[in-house]
C-alpha cells in the first residue's frame, strides 16, 4: 500500500492508481484529514467534517470516472472532482480566516491544492480533446 504514495513515471495507464492526478489528490485528502484531526479543529466539527468529505471526494471521483470505462464518464467525474477541489479550497480558506489552521499548514496544503488543480485541469483538457476526436 505504501508504494501507491509515490507517483509512477508517465507511461501506460492500467488503472486509476497509475494516474498522477489520483495519486496527488489522494495525498491531498490524507493531508486534509490529518489537519482536521488536530486539536484546533475540536470545536469546529461541522467544518472539519465538510473538509474531510470534500477532500475524499476528489480522488474518489477520479477513480470512479476512470473505472466507468468511457471517456464521457471519466470527463464528467473529473469535473465533479474539480468542483470538490473548489469546495475544499473554500472550506480551508474559511478555516484559515477563523485561525483554525496554522500558517505553515496553510502554505503546505495550498501548494498541494494548486498542484492537484493544475493536474485536474490538464487531465480534463486531455479528456475533452479525446471527446472531440471521438465525436468526429
């Protein structure tokens, strides 16, 4: 299981586990969960529950879309994952505004958010191009 934390070199994709976007979003979800397990979140259970749900939704939707077997489904679930990423970013911003998240954690998670957003955007763009090719 630990081997799945390290992104594999680009090459043939046999399953969603080979997708760097899934690997990085899984790492982001784990970081968000760890953040919500800190004492500063104790009195903010509603917000931490929401953060954990949106964080887990990102890699889950990437996996589900990939396993559906069609480019159209994969694209739809990637867009849902992007929506969950925006939710997570918003919820973390609110937690930052309230002083719940320490500044070093904000910087680290923000970097992960940006990376996943970039990877999701690129994957969506690739899937849209594939959809256009299939539609010809």
